[in-house]
C-alpha cells in the first residue's frame, strides 16, 4: 500500500476513493434533487465499525458480490456512533472476497505481524542458547566470524513458531489492539430503515469529511463505477489528501512473495540438517524456481496496472457505470422500479465545479470546459501521474521490509555460534544483522519488484507469445540476480573478516543507498 500526503500538491491532487453503487436502490424521489447530495451528515447517523470486522470469518464482510442488497439490521448493529472516522474503506462489490481479505490483512495487520514474528525469532534465539537451554538444538551449523570457522548446533523452533505468530497476528491483530474505527457502507448506513438509508446516502460526503484517511481497495473495475466517481469528486471538493492506495493484485503478490521466501528458509534449514551447510548447488536452482514463480505471479499485477493507466488516461465520468443502470432501473430483489443515480451525481458535480477554488484563490466562474469535462481533466492531468509515479509501480519501504521477514528468522536461527564469542563480537553481529534486515533485504526486494513491474509493463503488454515469455524471463532473471546478491551477503558475511572495517563500510554504503532510494521513491505504508 502506498500512503501519500504530498505537501506540494493542490487540493485537487488526490487519489480517487469510493464505491457505494448498491446503496441507492430504495431512496425516494425527494432525495434526488439538486440539493440531494450534501457534504455533511447528522452526528446521529455518524457511525463506524472496528477494523476487525473486515477480517472476521476470513473476510465474510466482503462475501456478497451483491453488496448492500443482502444486508440486514444485524449488520447495522455492528457499527456504533462516533465523532470521527479513522479510515473510509473504498471498494467495489464486483471485486473478490479473498483478494480484499488479503489486502486488509496487509494494510492493517501486515506490519504488526512482521514485528511480532521477528520478536518471536529473537526470543526463540535466546531460549536456544546454552545459558538458557529452554529449547533443544539439533541442526548442525557452520559459520565464520572474524576469520574463524565455528561448528555449532541450531534449533528448528523458529522455523515453526515464527510463521505461526506471523499468521495469527496477520489475521487477528485488530482484535488485540485498540479498535481502529472505519467506515464500510453495508455496516454504517442503515439498509432496512428507508429514511435513515436516504439520509446516509445523501450525506455520503459527510462521512468522507469526518474521515482521516481513505483506504482504496483498487481493482480493474474501480474507475468504471459512478459512485466511485462521486466519492472522488467529494474528496476533491473537501480538499483532503491522506490516502492509502492498495491494488488488490499487489496484496496477493506481496503475500505470495513472503510465502515463497519462507519456503526458501525451510529449504535452508533442511540443507543444514542434512549437510551442515546451504551449498550454492542447491541455493541457485531454488532461487531460480522462486524467481520464476514470483515473476509469473507478478504478471496479473502488471497487467492490471496497465489497465489502471489506460483508465486514468481515458477517464470520463459520463462513461461510468452505476447499479441502477446495470439492472435496467428495476430492483433485482423487489422488482420495483428505481430512479437513476446518474442525474443526482451529475448535479452535485456541476454544483461543486462551477465555483471551485485552487490553492486558496478563486478561479473565474467562466471556464472553457463544462464542469463534468473539467472534472475529467483533473483526473487525467493531476491524479493519473500522481498515482502512477508514487503508488502503483514502486514498493514502499515498509512493504520491502515485510518481504524480508522470513530471512531474518533464518539469520537468527543459525546465529547460536555467538554464545562462544566475546560480548564485543555481538556488536559486530548486530551491525551485520541490522544491515541485512533494514538495508540489504529491503533494497534488493525493491529493485527486484521495480524490475519485474517494468519488464512486465514494457514487454508483457505485447500480444506476441514470445514477448510475453521474454517478459517473464527478464523479470525472473532480475529477481534471481538481486536475490542471489543478497544470499551471497548472507552466506559469506563481511563479519568473517578480522577487521571490522569492511563490514562497517558495506553497512554504511547500503544504509545510505537505501535511504536515498526510499526517500526518493516513497516511504509510505
């Protein structure tokens, strides 16, 4: 996910949010006037739910692709009155349940899961030391430190405990912490009381006004929905900026990447258990298979990003789809006639963009572009380059850290040789371990991810089978190169030299390079 709050952007330079297509099925004609949509909502109706609702039952909140047509009063009772909203969840009901479940797990629980599992690895490491002897060790390990080779044993507890901790925290963290209050349409707008439903729909922009951040769960149908367009306009009209843009395909890619990394660490421990080492004859074929699998899984993500660029380049609010038009203005459950939302949204856009403000200065009311066309131009000229340059094709530092978590388990799992070294040598290992976790792994992951997306975007868009195959090969080769370089640093650490100078020089170089890269291309979460 990419969180942005660009200080040098105008109030129009924000990312689109929202889809509530199914919310407007039973609203009365009285609400469909030029003043039907408002940017405020009564505090009596201001409601939110705890973020844990999104992961309950492994994403059952997103089960129905018919959205708010199949909710009950019990769903509304899960929300409660609030004075402010932490996050406004923006999504389409056309996207799949499991993809949204993985996305919200990554956004809300991913970093906590990485921290908790790394802490568990450190605790297991301490418990495996002879001075504690709380956990037995049986895996032979060879290691070099300050020019001396050490033979010791390591435990296998971390390879089992750490992923369990990662999964538990990754799914249930929101139940363990103070609740983060979020807006989800089907829970926060009453669906069985027609009057409350009408007021909630009319004040949808009011919920946005009270929200601190927009969480966009994007898929390829997102910008085609009318109510997404309306919420985009609301966000522009309100002048808000803080967003979290998460392509659903990106969440699946990152989590599959983590799973693949974990399988590599398991293979490493098996090699140590069999031969006492992780030889290159096993490492590089394994890395090759891993790189190929990641490159194949990256292809759908790159394809969707290509669709994102095309949608933003040709964005037109008049081409957007809405629920009422999709069902020919007949309610699919009650078979009653329903009025069209399109005029209601158009009237709000025209009212907002006839008189608009830019950077605090009023623009002339006479504009060469009509309001709807002006709104389209803002999406194409400002929002499109902002999304494509910051959020879509690059990996944030926090997500790059997440991808390297299984390797940190591996490093700590084979570091029991430290107990036979002087205390000062632990500082040398701390520098080495910190460089790996906070610089080498994130930098290698960022470069590999960026290359994969670039090759898929340039080569994978071709209709030629040869070009598509070439794109997968190029992506896999780039991933193999950076993974192999990281493995060399891991397997032959600079801490083996008697002098600490090589380790310090490499650590400082990698740290400065990581700072430069991620400060330039994004530190967002």
